[in-house]
C-alpha cells in the first residue's frame, strides 16, 4: 500500500488548485508566445504557399540549413558532452568560471558573435592569417556557417549535460568501480546511458538553435545563395526585396517554424517510445 500511495499523493499534489493570479499570468505568458505565431499563419498566402515551398531557392536554403545544422549538432555532441561532464566534476570555482565562459554566446548579441569569429578566423584574424598561409579560407564558406552555428548552439548541450551529470547518484560510479569496471567502462556503461535523455534534449535544442541562427552567420559566413544562405538569411533577403517580397517572407517563416516544430515532435516521440 505504501508503494502505491506515494505516487498517488505526488500526483494529487501536482494537480492541486492553482491560484487565479497564477492562472491569469500563465495564460498571458502563453498568449505572448502563441499570438504572434497565429498572426504569422494568418498572413501567409496559402494559395501560393506550395509554389513557394517547392521553389529551387527555398529548397536550396532549406537543405543547406538542415545539413549545416545536423553537422553543427554532431560537433556540439562531440565537444559538449565532455565539456559538460568536466564542468560537473570540476571544483566549484573552476566550474563557475568555465560555465560563465560557456554561457557568454547566449548573452551576447548574435552580431557580436560574428565579429568575434571574424576576429579569430577572418583573413586578418588571430588564426585566420595562419590558415591563409596554409591555403585555408573560412569566411563566406559553408564551413563558416557550421562554425557560427556551433558557437551559438554549443552552450545548450553543455548546460543540459552538466545538470544531468550533477543529478546522477554519486554512489553509482564507485559501486561500478568496486565491481571491476574501469573508468572508461563506467563512463560508457553507467554515466552516458543515465544522462542520455539530457544529451538528446541538449542536442535537440542545439539543432533548433543552429537552424534559426542568423546574426553570427550573416557577418562571418555572408549571404551567398547556395553556399551560405540558410533559411533565416533567405527570409531576410526576401523580406527586404532582394529576391522576393514580404508576402513570400511570411511563407518562408512558416516553413522554418514548421521544421523546428516537426523536429521537436519527432524527438519527443522517440523519447516516449525509446526511453
């Protein structure tokens, strides 16, 4: 009886009465998110929408956005998981300093991020001149898009992994070691499987952020059709009349929003069925 009573009590507490001021403010908060999206949907010319969706320019921008976002997310996983684990296990002072540095891209304006990347990897940048001597030019190329996306998306994965590692029962790893597992074995067989939901959640946020990246990409990678023009840059170009008009920009915006929502739904379904 005790085993079943606790979950029932927890559910009752979670479904308790919510004071009306909280309900009103919550409704206003939801409205602040939903209302602009509804207005966006109402502005789209749905008769012309299929032709916009199937146009070569849109398909190229959409393909470039998804391709670079996938590569950027893979890089974020490779770099972000070890960094998140290291921060979680570091001493408090070192962890605080490192976490603050990781969060800087989230706090700075995107255009400043683009300037920072140019300062490092531009032709006259800190490393750009060295890369130029080796015949490597990064600005205004497709790899530059990936680098900009990693710069702005990596913090999401790092923070997610760090929080998950801190929540792991500290007794599990020592017990695994006493049973004969090596440090690498504990990492691969105990820690990583436990924090897998956090890695998936962080990777999803990183992918969505990469898909929506605009400012750093515009400055560091430019807006070259078929090379660096992702969907956000395509929307900007169309809205300003460079290649289309405002009405077409609304259609492109809906496509980008629908793509992000589809990714979230797919990942949510995978987590429900697989975790």
